[in-house]
């Protein structure tokens, strides 16, 4: 297996080299550079695409018009769906990932939640990726996965050669997935080995579990402005509904008791005034 990696930050690139070495991936290449305007396919002077692509890009990165073209004048693959979405890089990397995959390849990218539902050009980009049938699954992650932050993120799973026309959705931040997550220090969490295996199994089998996962058609997505946020489609479990109903009842009862207490307090004050 030949592993190729690229990062614009020298420190991150150096850490990647060490991690690959420790993992025994001696047949690997790590380059430092901008993966959008200088992707591996051009840096290595070939038209290579990959069996698997994993991407964890910086969130909210701003791109400019000049980023859309290589020095040769060729337009970067990441801008195939239009130059208008240059204002944000959250979906630029997704498009680049798709272009880097072989016909039967699979890719996974981590994005902030906003990339799944923001309107404007990002909605149009999502619509194109969905119509092209590239998106296989969405996995919402709990806050704290990105170390030392409360940012909620999600994984988008891409496949080029798909038979299914729908999208599998799983919300790993829900109570039903609590066994998948464990604390990883102050304000951080991690997915356990068990959680990784279960999520992988569920996505592969496209298992639907009430309150945890579902399958959404392209028609449903179109009717909801191509919103890919899992919470917009996932039905609440019976337990959640019962708990929420119980809380509502307690709140109403608390309001009623508070009103009675105020009445009693008023009468007590009136009685004290008469005595004085």
C-alpha cells in the first residue's frame, strides 16, 4: 500500500511523517503545499487518482479567484461547480476530494455543521453533489471531537460508483450513541474503538435505528433545500418524546404552583399589614 499525504502546514506535515513511520507505512510520500492549487496529481506529475481519500481541512478557509487556477491556467477540480463559492472553503475541499477519487474509490471529509445546511452557493454545490449521486452517507459527530473546541462537525462519505440513489444518515451525538463516545480530557471527547466498529458496520449495512439513523431520498433532500443536517430528518425516539412530555408537564405544574405561592405571599403580606 502506498500512502500519499499533503498539508500546507510544515509542522503538521512533519507530524504526519512521524505517524506514518510509527504505523509502519514506509512506502509513503508526504508533501507540504496547498492541496487545492497544487494537488498531488500535479505535484507528482501524473494523473493519479486514489482508492481512498481522507480529508480534515481547516474550517471556514477563505479562497480567492486566483486559487481557482493552476499556474498552467487550468481550472482546479475543486471549482468545477462554480467560482461563486470561493468565499468559503468548507465545500471546496469536498469537490477536490471527489475529483481525486478513482471510479470505485471512497472518500471521507470532516466539515463544520454549517456546510451541511447553509444557503446560497453552498446549497447549489450540495445540490450538484447530490444530483451527481456522490454522497453516500452523513455522520454527525458530537461537540468536542475537535480538541479544545465545542464545534460540532460531521463526516461526509463520498463514493463515485454508487448503486443507491439515497443517502444514509447517522447522528453519533444522540443519546442512543452514548456507548460510542468517551471523554478524552478537558472539554474533549473521542469515538471509542467499539464506536468506530459499530458506525462502520451501520454505514456499510445501512441499518436504520429509531432515534439514531435513517435513509433519505434525493426527492426529500430537494424538498428541504438540500439540507444534509441529520437532525432535520431523524425522528426522535419514543423515550425522548416521553421524557420531553414529562418535562413539559413538570413545567406546567411548576408554573401553577408558583402562581399559588405568589397568591399566598400576597395574602400573608396583607395580613401582616392589618396586624401592624
